[in-house]
C-alpha cells in the first residue's frame, strides 16, 4: 500500500516507517496550514491512504495558545487551533476531493478523566477535554467524522520506544535515574502507556483489514506515573529511592490542567488480533532492543 504521511519524522511516525516495510511511504513536509499546498500535494499523490500525524502536541504550549485562538482574527499558522483543527480540516477536505482514505492519529486527552469505568474509556464514550490540546484534537476528530471520507481515528496514549533523538517519558525518567537525579512520580493520575512498535503494527492490521471508525490503539496496562517510574527503576536495576511521590495538582499547578484518569479500553483493537503490550512487557522489549543495538 502507498501511504501519504504527515508528521512522519516524529517519535511515532519515524518508527512506523522503520517497521512497516510492506508499505511505501510518501513523506510530506508540506505545511498543513497551507490549504492550497496540502490540497495540491494530496491530489498529486498516487497514495490511496493519508496517514495524518502532524500536530502541535506540547500540552502546555497549546494552553498558551488558547487566548489567541479564541480571537479568530489573530490566529496564525503556529497555534494549536491552526495546526490541529484548521490543518486537519485542510487534509480532510483534500482527502474528500481526491477520494483517499484518512487515518487520523488522536489522543487519550480528548477525555476528562472523570467517572471512568473500571475497564477504562471505550471508543464511544463521551469526549470532554479539559485542556486546549485535548480540545483541538477532539475538534480534529469531529472534522474527520463529518468530512465524508472513509476514515480511521486511532487514539494513542503516552507513546514510548527504545531509541529516539527526543526523550519520551520513559527515556526521560531512565536518564535521570542513571544520573542519580531525583524523579517526581505522580500518584493520583492514571495513564495507559503505549509501546510505539505496537502502534505501528496495529496500524498495519487496521490497514490490512480496511478498518473504519474509532480505535483505541493503546497499551494493555493502566498505571500511575509513580508506579511507572518504579517499574523503570526495577527493570534497569536503578535506585528506586530517587523516586518521590507527588500529586497531579502539585506537579501541574502552574501548567495546563490534566485529566486524572486516562485508563483506555483497547478490547476493540484486540479483537482484530492485535497484541498491545502492558507497560512492564514494553520495558522488557526495550531492554532487549537496547542489548542488540
């Protein structure tokens, strides 16, 4: 399959290219906020699928954009709304005109983290983002759903991998512990970390099955950041005493609000035969990959 991709140079996208050798990727560096340019690029491509990962994902940076984004006349091409909402609309409209399927990568941050069932958020649960990043990504979802294109919305959560030039949360914690530096672990936030290799292989399965709709392409273990940090220390034989406890409110008191419980139910994706690792399984695979590098 030939795939036209945005944001393929990042943490997730670059690994997708590395692992999915059975597909041919056309890597686009077109500014997605340039409507004419992205429309032309998608129309001229002979790819049948557009994989859209490009986004502004800095949660605190997005929150700083809120005031400007709410004043439409002052919007510029660098804000969260311009990239995550208007950019996504440009892509969805271009896919509709060119009759191409759209795979949109979204986030667990579309949920508010309140009143979550024990089995976690399901795909059809009500989205209600508590910060501007989540709001803009959810608006992107709604645009994709109403665009008239064949689509998949794949929500991912806290992606991590064994090697990348920028730190994900696992590598950031690992490097601090290796240097003997303290790590603050939040005790009242629940996340669903996702091994990036599983995201890539999951997308491959969705493509092969010609799947449509919303899928939670997330890990199989709910865990607090504190317990995640302890698991990292144990997996790599590092000093757990460097990890101290802190609450969500204390940690993010001057930053964008975060949802308390982002447990993500992935049973829908598992029914397609996709195995999504739990966090401890992911750490073991990271150790294995590091050893053979």
